[in-house]
């Protein structure tokens, strides 16, 4: 696998892990603090999800072009 392909997949994995942690832990903890804290984590999760979509589209494109070797 090309280093660039590995980097795309690895970064997507890291970001999806972050989304999972926000959903499973951070949002629940923030609810014991304040609405502002909840909004911060919700915004961060939304930003990460958008970035994940960008990476997923790039990976799909590489696969379709057979460049993900």
C-alpha cells in the first residue's frame, strides 16, 4: 500500500475513534457540566464527521481508480 493511501485510511480511523469517544463518553460527561459544554462537543463531533466524509470520498475515489495499492 502506498504511504499516501495508508495515511488517508489511518487518519480516517483516528477521526472515527474520536467521534466514537465523543458519543460514548464526552457528551455524557458534558451533560453534568453545562449546555455550553454539550454544544462544544456536539460542534466538534459535527466537524469531525464532515472531515470523515471528505476522507471517505477520497478513499472511495482512490479505490475506483485502483490507486489504493
